[in-house]
C-alpha cells in the first residue's frame, strides 16, 4: 500500500540560488512545521552552475520530506515547474520561487481559500517592491493585453505563485506542449478560482534570472501559445502597407507627370519596392514562429531529462523518472487517451484523492 498522501506539496524551481537556499530552508521549516498539515517540498534544480546542487543535496539528506529533482541541463523555469508538478503527491500543490520574493507565509491564506472549495488560489501582487518602474509598467501592459486576446479569464498581477488542487494538477499533466506558459494553462483549464493579496518582496539575494531578453521571449511564448492574433495582425499590416504603397505609387506618378526632375525608372522602382517588400519580413517572421513551434511539437522529444532524484519512493508503478515516455512525464503519470476523465489520479501509488 502507498503511504498517505500529504496535504500540501510545495514545488520550488531553483537555478543558481546558492545565496538564497539557506534562508529559504529556514523560512520553509519555520512555516511548514507550524502549519499543522502534512507536507512535502520538491526542489527542481534546473541545471544550476553554482553551489545550489550541493546545498540542495545537503538539505534533502537531512529532511526526508524535502525531495530533489536534478535536471541534466537547464531546461527553463516553466519546464522546472512542470517537472515538480509531475511528481507532486499532495492534495494541494503550491508553486513558488526560491528567491523569497514569494513569502511562504502567504500559503496559509491560500490553504484557507482552498478549504472553502476553490481549486486554484492565485497570489495577487498588491505591490511589487524592489522592481524597476519599467518592469512594473511593461508587465502590467502585457497581462492586460494578453487577457484581451484570450477567450478565457486570466488573473491580472499574478505570477506563478499559486495553489492548485489535485484535480487541477492531474488535468495539467495531460497538457504537454513544449513552449509552456503555466499561467495561461492554469487559466485555460478553468475550475473554481480565487485569489489572495500580498506584497511581493525584493529578492533576498542574487540577481534576477529573467533579464529583458528572457522576459520578451516569455511574453512571446505566452501570446503564441494561446492566440493566433499575431497572424491576423500580420494580415492587417499587409493590407495597411498595400494602401500606403498605393498612395506612394500615386505620389510617384504625380511627380513624374508634373515634370519634376527624377532619375529615369525611379517611379517604377519605388512602386515595385513599396508593393513587394512592405511587410514581407514581418509576416514571414510571424509565420516562421508558428511553424517552428509545430516542428518542435511533432518531434515528440521529452520535455526534460532528469539526472538524479532524491527521496522519491519507488513502488510497483516503476521509477518516477522513467525516461522512456516521449512526453517527459513518468510512465505511470502518462496522459489518458482522449475521451477519458482528466481528473483521475495517475500519480505513483494510484490512490484517488
């Protein structure tokens, strides 16, 4: 028989956070030991190149409820979250970052809302301390624009810090696209959703792992994963450019007819260039982005590869890090065939919540 399922699983992606890990451990233990619930913490080392792997190894050796998944290389923040939720056994699962911008103490309020019957509880940022005005404004604009593009609701001013019920986690496990935008996926699956508010603190130590280039890529992944609006925008831009080209052609023809000095053939060249190259590169780039995502999806490569797992149990379902499944999820947690209910426990142990 499998062990009793913990009430709470905490999933924490880690990438080069050696300065924060000791304080993170202190804060977690101080909170979780007084929570009055059974719990587990799953650290996902996303190919860290500093002392983070060693520090995490020391933590899991001292505390059996701490568990460690180490990637073979860096796969990215969203994939690290996926690996943690693939292995989470709790009736509720909280995702939070290792830099302590997300206070663990807020989880108590999340659990209270979950016990009221909500399946997703977002932690909404009342204030974002320690962040530049550019990041605050750009994030605010992006999420409002993103919500306007979608056919479902997305909570504003909320990151990946949230609680999800086991039913939501089991549903998310069936969604295996490579370019993952967890915030959008959680909104897409639906279920009863609520929120709690908190002040987001500055990083405890170190520097952000999301510079501007990664933020732009993250935003682009979010848009292209859930909306075809960029393709429609490309069409509109093409139509607008054609109208502008017609106006430019009319102006060039006017210049020629009124005898203004011009190089022979200049009129024809201007018209052809304006009509032929107005927005071609932009449209090709947008199409290429979508085609590239199709190409990566049909390859069916695993979402991640695991180098090591610590403190995970092995039962008759097999090793939780079985690499043979093409979706990057343990064989015993593989998605069900289409048409079967999503909310069936496929976790290790096979016990329904």
